[in-house]
C-alpha cells in the first residue's frame, strides 16, 4: 500500500511540478492571446496551474491539461511581429507582359497609398503556367500588425482582395476556362 501511495503521490507531484514550470517558466501565452495549437486557432480564456481553457473561433471551450500543452508546438499571434500573408490567383495565358507589368505597378501604388495597413515590401511571383491556358500567380504581402486581432486582419485582407478585383477589371485582366467538349445523347421522352 505504501508503494502504491508513493507512486500516486510521486506522479501527482511530477505533474504539478511540470505544470508550474510550464505556466511560470515557459509561459508561452497570457490570457487573451490568440494561439495556434494542433492547427486550431484559439484564444486563451483562463490559465490555471493544471489546466488552460481556450475559446475556439466558434466559441467552443477547449480544456487542455498544461502537462499536455508542454509537449505541443504553440504559435502565439500576440507575441509575433508584423505578419505576412499571400493571395493566389490565376490570369489568362494570353495576358500581355506589359499588362502584367502594369498589374505590378498598380499593386505597388495601392500598398504605398495604404501604408497604415501594409508594409511596402511585397512580391508578385509567377508560380506556374498550367495547361497553357492560365498563369498562376501569388502576391506575398506584409501587414503592419500581427494577427492577434483576427477580425481586423480579415477586414484588411478583404479590402486588398476587392482592390485586386478593381485592378483586374480596370486592366481588363481575365481568366477563361478552356472550351469543354460536350457529348450529347438522344433521350427518349415520354409525354
């Protein structure tokens, strides 16, 4: 009985010690921080010695033992510097190179006009040419904030996407699907 009690007490002490080290020494987050754990974005709602309570984006509460959290990779948006983002899109293969150059200029002008939202360093990359009918491109850009305020991040990104649509419309940049072959069969109809 003494051995069983010593084992249980020893294991409990070990768990408490590891939790204290996690909360007070490692201290990877504070209440209110937006974190990524196991690929899920959550906000720290409450921290205790043995457990931490998180709130998912859909308001579901998730309870994690701190001993488990100590073994996981934790991303913390609040403690991150200004963060980068990307936007993928495709344009028609027939788009002239001069129009692509104008697209680059217009993106640069937009970012310069909105320096409170975007850093000037950006990169427009041709990712690949697919099926000789479209050019896949990626715009890499940097926010002037981290993603702690996720609603603001998505608002800014939406504004950029809409500006890209405006630029595409004004420069008449389009993408058309290749013609598709259609096979028709006669169908008997009973009327």
